């Protein structure tokens, strides 16, 4: 079947199978590439505000994402320390790191499927 | 790892792995669930206009999707017959049907991965 599919599509163009994968909680999108990027940037910068800016996202939107993550986890994913000499800052927790690592491994397994399907499409 | 991930997430909520899969042409999204639904509805109704309405989409938007599909295929996916007693009408071609069938099989293989990953997450 895939051989005939490629014959339907234009010869001189590159066709690839791509996709997105995420976790839902009670049927609502909960964790995926957006939260992973936001958490990675909070980890890098120590700041929700800086992370939001790098994603061209409002602080309000970033906080909504974090709040929703914190609501579905037994322990929060992001902890904000108020005050101090450094003016506080935000850190991601070990639980957040574990879920990020798990998600990236899931994404790798999905990427393997995408590459296999792209190969079949073009074979 | 997945056992500890489930232990991080709240006990009384249902977590599932979900996702979307599509075909890109030269890096641009080309074929996926939206075009499949539109083509299926054109096939059911014989009308781009009726199909667009059922998808709560403008005729212009529907036509843009069809035009982009026709541009990447060696033969068009949708053919419109002008005039006649029935006032014309649109049909999807054998090539469109073959790509729809192939896409639905691809989605089934992806669904198998999603179900396997959901099982692992909850195990």
C-alpha cells in the first residue's frame, strides 16, 4: 500500500510522517512539549518571568501552565522562593525532572515510529 | 521509571498518553485528521460547501485545504463537476481514497503505541 501512496504524491517533493505526543489528565491535555520547554527554561534561568519571555508567552499564561501541572501532581513541579539577597527565584523539583526525563524517552520511542513510517512511505 | 512516574501524579485521576500524527510535504503540514475529515464529508455530501459547513469552516478555508492537497498530488484529490441537472457537485478521487485508507491505517498503528504507553504509564 505505501508504495502506491508514494506514487500518488509528487515525485520531486519530500514527504515525512510527523506528529505530537502528550499526556492527558481526565481527558484534558496536561503535559507535553510546551510544559517541557517551559520547565527546562525555568531550570536554566531560575525565573518563571525569564522563561516566559524566552517562549514569547505572558507571565500569566506561564503561571497557568505551572498551576495546572502543580494541581495534578502529588508534589509541585515548580517551587518559588520569595525574597532573599538574590530576590528569590523559581526551581523545578525532582518530580518535574523525573516527568521531563520520562516524556523525552516517550518522545524518542514515538520518533522511532515516525522514522519507520517515513521510511515505509518513501520506500 | 514509569512506575515512579505514576507515583508522582495524583492517585485518583486518569492519565492517558494521546497524540496527533500527520504527513508533511517539504516540512509543511500536508495531510492529517483535518483533511481526512473534510474529504470524508465531501464524499458523503457531494459538496465542498456542505462539508465545510459541517466542519464549521468557511468555504474559502475548505478550498485552500483542497487546493493544497491537489498541489502535492500527481492527480487531484477532489474534482468538481460544473452545471448539469444536479447543479454539479464534488467527488473525491481514487487517489484521495487510497491516501485516506493509508492514513487511517497509520493512525491505527499510532493508536497501538498510545495504548501501550498508557498501559505502561498506569502499570
